[in-house]
C-alpha cells in the first residue's frame, strides 16, 4: 500500500473508531498510537516532480505515509531560499489547504520534499510527537537564519538546538490553522522568518502551544550538524543517528547547502541499501528493451571526445563495433582536439575499423586540432545535436580513454531509466574512478565514507553521486528541458566536466553511478609518448592490461596449464608469445627507425666493440625500448623459464635484445654459433611462405631443425655448450626475428 494523495475534506473517513479524548494527552498505549497514525496527513509543496521529490515519495511509500501534495503544476515564485530568504509560497498554499480541512483532530506533518527522506514510520513519529507534550513541534537548528538580530529573543533550552527550522513541523490542525492565520506575505518572502517571529512571540508560542524538537528526535536538519549525523546499520535497516544527542530522527532534511549530504544518506535510508539485502530499489522503474524490435530501440547519440594523446585508439573503435545495440539506432559524433598522429583523417582513412564505422554509423567528425577552449564548444555541440534532433532519445558521452569491456553497456544503462547514469569504471591497481562520492568545500574531490567500498565492489548498487565523468548516459528529454543552457560546461574556476556536474546539481537533477555490472576501465594517459610510429608499444608500464590484450598472444595463458608448450628439439621449448599486431608493430617500428647495422664484426654498440657472430639488426636500446623489453621478459618469459627449467630462477638480465633482419641479398643466414647467454629467446615476427621463403633454426648437436617458425611464437633454448645452432638460409623475401640473450 503506497502513499495516498488526498484532500483534507476526504480524510475524515479514516478517523472513525478513534477516541478524541485520547488525542491531546501523552498516552503511550500502542492502540492510541495506531489510532493517531490513521489521523496523520503529510502535507508538502512540490510545484514540479523532481528527482528529490520522487525519492521523498519512495520513502513515504516505504512506510505507508499518506501524502497530500500542494502546488503541483504551479510556477514556483518562492525564490531561491538556499541563498536568500524565500519560501512564502509554501505558507500561502498550506493556509489555503488547511481552510478546506474540517476535521479538528487531524494531525498535520508539514515537510519539505525535494531534500527530505523518511527514516521511520508514522507510529514512531507520533509516539515522539506525543512525548513532546505540545500541540505543534518544529524542527530545530543550531544556526539562526535569516535574521541574526533575533538570536537573543529565542527562548533558551537546557540541551539541544535553540533555533527554529521551518522545513518541518507537526501539529494538530486547529493549532496549525491558528499559526498560519496571520500570514499575508508575498510568495517570495521568508517562511522561516514568519515562523520564527511566531515562535519568539511568547504569547503566540503559548497560545498555539509550540515547541522545538531540540534533540532531533523527530526532525534532523543537516545544516550545521553534519558532524553529528552518521549512518546506523541495523539488521536489514538503515537509520541516521545523531551522535551528539544519541537520537534516531524520523525525518532527515538536507536543508540549505547540504543537498549532497542528503543525497549520500538517501543512498541508504530508509532501506535503499543494506548489508543484508544489498540494493533494494535498483530494479524499480526499469525500462525494458527486451521486447523491442531493432527499429524500436531508442536512438542514441554517441559523443566521442579525443582531448589528449591517448593509447590504443584503434582498439577503442574496434570495441565500439562490438556493442550489442542496433547500429542503425546509433549516431556518432567524434571530437578530436589532438593533432599529428591523432588527426581524424588518419583514423577514418587508415584503420579498417573506422572505415567500417563510417558504413555502420551516422558519423559526424570534428577534426580541428589543438585550439584553446574548443572543448567547451564541442562538448556542447554533441549535446545540441541530440537536443535538436527530435528522434534522439539519449546522449552517450564517451571519452577516448574509456575501455569498454561490456558489450551490453548501452542496453544496461538505458534500462535503468535514470536522468543521468554512469557505468563505474576504474583505473587498474588504483582507487581512481569516474565518479566522486563527495565534494570539498570549494567543489573539488573529497572521499565519501563509502567510496572505497563502492570502487572495490564491496557495496554494489546504483549510487546518487555529485560528480561523474568520462562516460555517462543522459536522457535527451533533459537536454530539451532542464539542461538547455549553452554554458552548462563553462565556469571561471571549474573544468568542463566539473562545471557540467555543478550545473546539473544546481538544477536538482540527480546523477548516478552503477557498479552492478563490470563495464570496463580507464586508461592512464600519463607519460604517453607520441614520438614513435607505434606509441602503444611503450605502454607496458602505464597500461599493462591493455598492453597485454593488444600485444600478447591470445593463447599465452594456456602455457601455464601445460596445454600449449611444444618441444621440437631437446631442451628447446616453443610457445605462443606475441600477437600478430605486436609482431607487425615491432617490425614496422624498426623499419621506421631504419638504422640497421651493417652485419660487420666491428660493432660500437656492444661492450668491447667486437661481435663474433654479427647480424644485420637494430638493438632495442636504439629505439629507447630497453626498459619495456626487460619488463616484457620478466612478466611473460621468466614464468615459463621457471616452469620448464625447474629450480632455475631469473631476473632476466639481458646483455642484448635486438631484432634481426635476414634477406637473401644482404644476410640470408647465420653460421653455426653459441649464444652469449644462459638461455635465448627467439621470436618469429613474420610468416614463412607469406613474407619470406626458407629460414629456420637448426641445432647441430641434435641434428634438429625448426624450419617453419610460427609468427608470434618463441623458441627458448640454452645459449651455451649444448645448443650449438645456426640460422638457415632465407631464400626470398625478408625474415624478421626478435632475439634476447638472457642471463640470471
């Protein structure tokens, strides 16, 4: 049974069976409290249905309060009383509504709704109201507002808050009628000041029988009391506890500048999320797509933003094509702020994935290079393209550094049916994510108490948060109504994402982040080099998971399961190591560098300056890849070495790492030799019979040859004494191998 919307004169039918003589006393009999609960009417003013109002009504429904809403559909003229006095329109509407109510023993709870949640039900509220032994009880505050000059006129209290808060009060109908009878103010005058003057007038206070809830037993105003309020987790239930007075308030009010705090508490109260049940509201009001045919799917504008040099751009577009969403229901907007190798002409002309995107999506490309302040203009442009297209249902804002790993991401986010929702993504190995749980006083990042638990998925749900970035879904209806302003992304002190979230919060629109699914991660763009042909090769430190997915063979993990190591010759092990892309990039990087050695014995690159068995090669340190190659050997080769040579442990110290080029008219082969290493890694970088003819490796002692090396596979063998070997002639084309001489 949910909250009811009723008029006062229709409320009388619920009063039958109660004894009027019981209503004014402090009787604590459960029967009396149950009787009073039937006489309780919650009255609130809400001129429009905001996210905060829906949250209020959900909490009212949870406890089965009866609610009458005043002012629905009216223009709000009560002012912005967060920064200046206002709210008189609420008193006018209340006064008019009370005049229609004739049942004298009706109990009225008048409360704000946009920033309020119920933490308990009518019986507890009425019990505490009865214990107050007054006919009208107001919420209390520790701060006086809006007129400090009235401070000395407030009655002193033995303990608790001294000042009245107008955002919530409870009382009997005749007393409240009497209290508002003198109201003649304008809609934009202060309701707080009106009720304060009534309260500090001793004659009115006594005749109306007003008191304050000084210890926050009924009402908890958060302004001025943030340090006093903590979450209290009970069995299957969450309350707010005032630790200063050791009370459990029934109503929590985020008055004044505490909207973020009520949003945080509303993630848990009343039973939104508990340790026992997890998220209890995550499946409410969903928009199912399962029954829709493809042409009926919502139209989504995907806005992609390239704002700094970012690794794995090609992979980003490849993943975009795997989204499980009808491609003809997706429009694509690409904004590229980065010049040189990230020009859109390169992305759309040289990458096959982007060519396919051109065919599959309605693509709009903005390739303007580096230009001061342009991000603000183009971020707005993507919004505007969706806003002005009446068929557009959602804007999906997506930064290029986001790694999408969930192909259903769009379906999942749309089905939440929320105004703005972000999939939680994190940076591997760090607590960094694309949302903030709290804000500092100056509007920057602050860590909420639950942030770590959410990021580490110890608490799973959908969370109302003050800031999201990098990737989020926005309802187009919002862009056409509440979020029409051009300056949504502009601020004198905040960056565009922060400015956008600030403006969204200012309009009372909730932003959510969900960690109910694994969506992906975000790349680190720190220290990203752009001086190479294939800059992604250098990302093994900054983005190791993405580097592995791009450059390590897809079957590498099978090696450790004893399923994919071959022994073509005694103590020679053959296993998959590099992907095709890795092989291609290494070869292209070396050819782009171009400074191949001449294959002579004299070689200034090595210690001593003399090479006994020279090759035409380029050393890894010549292209500043020595550290990355060392990391690769430690992470991907050392574990196999330890597995195949039990008892041998290596730190992969490497006197030489290089790429060799064999070519019939230059150096087609390599004479028999020992390697100057404990063991050697030899990785084939291209394909026999496709890129070259001939080639291979022969171990003389065993008269054993590997004449058809597989691209990306590595040969690992001892370097000294036992494995005397030679490089077999390359008869056509060009053969490339990567070689490492490894010592302990």
